[in-house]
């Protein structure tokens, strides 16, 4: 079933971001949801679908139902979806299917947590070490950073990626974040700053790793027909694809090629477009190695060429292909599934021409890629300012 031009995003919103001890995870979701609803020109009573992800800081099992209750909604389509960082784009996929098949008409998608102030250091470390295979990885003390470090080491070995090229990813995203008024980290950094920051798991240092923020984000999906009555300019879903290749890194077929190849191929095929048609890309950047791999898997540059692409400034606003124009998870915000969701928010703003101070000139087609786990679950979405 093709979803091309059959679903649109009509409202986007993000909460306040940073360290917000007065806000709960549900409160951050509510703030972002209200801003998205207002942005679309809708009322809460118009929402008949709700999707959310997961939370490490809220003690709820049925998070979708809890969030509906908290927001005062009674949707006929409701769920919490958990594929790690790939959840927001996957929720976009599910919402598009729901409005297309008539299950509901207007779907609110939310994610967010108060991870910066709602978790202790010990709780955060425990969460980072909970992903390894319980029999074959966890006993050796692996963590999320160390597993991504393994991938980075292999990629450096196979393709000659340098430490400075990795660092240039963080520098590029911080430069973009400095242009975003709501970014968590806006102070400019240099390659030397990244290289001299505290080691985490070689070759990754602190500034190679995503933030821990209090943050929430939301967007709204409906049909093009329903969008005609709304004030917001819609962003059209042109193509979308998923690929779920493994859960634990020991089961991955490769340490340098992942499911973005397949999810990207499905999205390009549905959209009837290719990598050369993309004007701006919002790529999942939990660690500096992630967008390097995603660029190459998605065909946005040649194999082995992403490091130089970043280092030579081609990923900057005004460059060949601007990447993570809001600052990504490395500098804008990261709190659970909200990291990838903010990429969707930014893509919509770019397509509307609303990214003041960081607008990509002539942006008509945006690619968003979310990934979850250790490059385990992938979802690629292609959005357009107009139907195609």
C-alpha cells in the first residue's frame, strides 16, 4: 500500500528544553502537544488518535492510555510504540496508515521525558547498560556508548574515517544549534574541544555523545482533505520505510552496513525520488558515528565519504546537503524518543520556510531518519512541501 501524498503533518510543537526540575515527563508532553495543536489550528476535541513511545522517568506501563487521560483525550486509536529511537518515525508510519484506512482522522504523536532532572546518575548508568544481550554481552560490561564505539572502530578500520572527521559531526550540529533559540546547547565548539573532552568509550568522548535533556515534542498527522480546513501549511508524506534487522549487536550482519539501506530504499521507491532529490536531511545522531553510517547507507554520499563530507563543511547550512539543521541530539535535545521526533519537527519547519535564522534556501524535500537500539530498528521518511 502506498502512502504517497495520502497523509500530511499539520502541526508541530516542542516543549521548553534543558534542565527543568519543575516539569514532569507528562508535563513536557502536554506542553509540546498544546503547541502542536495550536500550531495546526485545531482543538483538543479534534484529536481522535494518539500515539506515544515510552518513558524511563514515568512509572506507567500503558503510557498511551495514561497520556490520553492526562491530556483529557478519549481517542479511538491509541497506543504506545517501542522501537527505541526509531519510534517517532515509526509512529508517523502507523499514524499515516490509520488516517488513510479510516481508523481515525487526526492523530497526535508525542514523546518526551524529564531525563536530565528526573533520573539520578546511577539510574542513567543502569539504563545505559541494560541493552546488552543478557548472556553474551552484558556479562562483559558493555554499555550503549561502548557498543557504538565498537561500530565506530570498525568503520574507522574499514574506511579510513579519522577521529577529526568524527569530531566534525559534533561541530557541525553545534553550529546549527547555535542558530536555534530553543536548543539545549548553543555555545560553539571546535574539533579540538571534541577531541579534548572527557573520554567515554574510545574513540568516543563526551562531545561525541548525545545530550541528556528534559524535553518533549509533538506533531499531528491527518489527511490532505482534512488539512484544507486548517491554518498550518501541511508537509506531505511522500515515502516511508522501515527495517528491523536485529536487537543485539552480536546478531548484526555487519558493523558498517545497517537497516537504513532497506528502509531508505523503501522510502525512495514510495516517493519516486532518489538521494539527489533531498534538499535537507535530519539524521539520528545519538553518537557522532551514527549520521556517518546513515548518510552512506541512505546513499546521500559515496561509501566511505561521509567523514570528509562533514569535515569539508558540506553538511552545513548553505552546503551541498545541510544535515541536522536544528542541532540534532548532540546539541538541540535528547530525552528518550523525543530526539528523533525533533528531527520531524525540524523537517516540517524547514519545508514551511519557518526555520528563522537557519532556513535552508529552497527546501522542498526533506529526509528524516530515525534509528533505535544499537542501529537495530530503522525508519526513513521523506517529506515534501507539496504533493508529488
